[in-house]
C-alpha cells in the first residue's frame, strides 16, 4: 500500500501474470501451506500492571498530462485517543463486550450484489481455480438477511471472502501495485482465536509468502468481530520490524519502534545480547473470544522464518561495511479488513517491497535509520550546504544499493519506474471495466525521481471509504506505535 506499507505485487494465475518480471520468478505458491513453527509464548504476569508504552500494518496507454501538477496532500497521521478520556480503550476488549453493532443487512446485500456482478470476471472470485458462486443471488441475499436477523452477523463463503479481500486491495488508494489484485492468495484462518495459534499462523504466513524470495501476495484472515465476541488483534504494525533501544541519549536500531520495543519488554520480552540495530521484534497478540480479556501476549518469531538481505553497492565496496540489511517480506498486520459489513480486526497481508521504500525512506528518513549523511560523507560529497544536493545523491545511491542487493539475493522487488508504468496499466483496465480507481497522489508518486515517473503527471479519482476496504483506526495505529494503554 505504498510507502511503508508494501507494494503488493505478485505473478499469479490471472491474466496479469506477464506484467512483471522479478529475479525470483514469482511462481504461484502451492494451494496449501503448513501452519508454520509455533513460536514460544510468554505471558505478562496478570498481577503486575503493564508498563505504559513510550511511543508506538504497473502501461498500456499514455497518461493524461496536465499543465499544473497536483498538489500533494499531507499524509494523515493517526491520532491516539486521550487515555484519560478513554481509560479502557487501549487493551483487548473483554469477551462479550466488543461494542460492535449488528451488521447492516443493506451493506451486506450491496456486497453480495457486487460479488455476483463480478463473479465472471477472470480471477476475481476464483479460489484454487474451482469455486464460483453456486447459489442464486436472491437466495443468498435472503439467507444472509435471515442470518443477520438471528445472530447480528453472517458468515462469508470462501469465495466471498477471497473476493472481498481482493477488492479491498483494489480499493487501496495508497497502493501502487494494484494491477495484481486478482491474484491475492487467501489463507482462511477464521477459526483461529487463541493468541498462540494466531502467532503460529502469522509465522505460517511468513513461510508461505516468502518462499525463499519468490514472494507471493498473501492475506491471512482471522476470526471477525461480532456483536457478542471480539476477534483477535495483532499489535505489530508489520509482522517483521526491528527493535529500537534508548541508549545514552540516542537510539540503537529503528527509532520508529522504540515505544513498541519498550512495551514488548514490559511484557517480558528479553532482547538479544548484545542488542543490535536489526533485532526482530516479537509478535504481540491479543486473543479473541474467551482469550480477549487476558490481554496481550508476546511470541518470538523463529529466525528461520525471517529472510533478510545484506545491503551492498555495485560500485562502492565500502558500502557493505555500513552493516545494513533489511527483511524481504513486508506484512502489514494492524489494519482491519471490512467486507460487506463484517469486520476482521486481524488480517495481515503482504506484497513485496519497492526499492524506494527501503532506500529512500526506511534508511533515509531522519526519524528512522538516518543514513544519508554517513553515505554522503563516504562518497566524498560536500554536506555543508543542501544546495549541493548531497541528500538527493545519497538517497539515490541507497536505493540503488537496496535494489542491487535484493536482485542479487533473488528476492522479489519492484522499482519505482516499472511499477509506475504498471499502475497506469491498472488504471486503464479499471476504466475499461467501468470502475473508478481511488488514488492518494502523495503516496502513489515515489519518494525519489517523482517527476521522472508517469504517475506524477496526472490527476486521479479521489479516495473513497465505501466497499470492501483495509482500514486503520486510531487505536490500532497507536498500538502499532506503542502509545499508552
């Protein structure tokens, strides 16, 4: 979903399979995957108060050129609720007190009509190449309305859930990789609510989607919220992120996750010894159902399930001495998936990285690894004045090093030029299908060389908040950043 949110791209069984070439090949994964290694669980002592967190989830036609470029909108920063005003809002909800209203039957019917209307579109509803909507629309609507009247909610068929997740990706205004929305792979885990099982399935997601670098876009969907029972929550912003430690007035590791690291330690997590710049954080999970009231637990991520790439430069041998590396798989894990009125609070999903996300943001941003000055100085650039453009030159070299390293390791990765071209192909196909394509311009345009890409030179349909959607609410955003509970 664009910067910091993973370019979702995959070569699957749809007609888009020839739209991208990656060094890893992109062959579709097998239909079924193992659940993965069960992580070791540790639970916070229920008799000890949880310490507060300190801080913390591709062109066929020419683009229409405009005289004046669009003005980028500032990216919204989710604001955490005031803990004093909402003292019970930060932890996992107690069983039977979710506060979730009954599903709106009209919203459910609207989704079902969309599902049936697009069921013949190649790849839209296909599950393992066999499933299609077998029930007549009128019968399905009647059955769902009856189920909502009796229970306050309803259960999606596998085909409906697959379609809903794919359309939610199609509706993601901040994602440049939406050409491949039809080939999103579903791991249906709606029966899973216990925190240790959720964590195990998250590891299973890592294994199934990474595939030794031949990354496949995947979503794992856990139990939904209902009017009587909460679903599980994953507190991590992404399944794989690096710890940040306060040490003597500075931060070792990723400053963005200092608060989340503090919270994990308050739950009992013990960092590696010695602590490093790239220590993988544990999973923090609140169970659903009867486990919800027990609060968050943490689970170590097995080392063998985290593929990482050491970063080197094709022209500068000294670059390897910087000791940089990054994980291969970006899995957004704290956004909820809303489909036809049913809300799934834990639905981790991934695509694969675009080089600029790591090189020009994670490594370059002043509030992240802040590597621009060190790289510029090693390149012999004049850093005394911004007019020398040392920041720009260093950002390009960082991004080049990331792309070079992922290519050399055989790990799927997009580049901002190719992905921009493919996004315009997606726009053309959506127009041919009679659909709008919501876009947040400030997220689609890459963070370097924006004007050199075709996505820069046009306007787009405004983002919407209707239909199947991946959504972020303030509480989820705050948990991912480690704000007070």
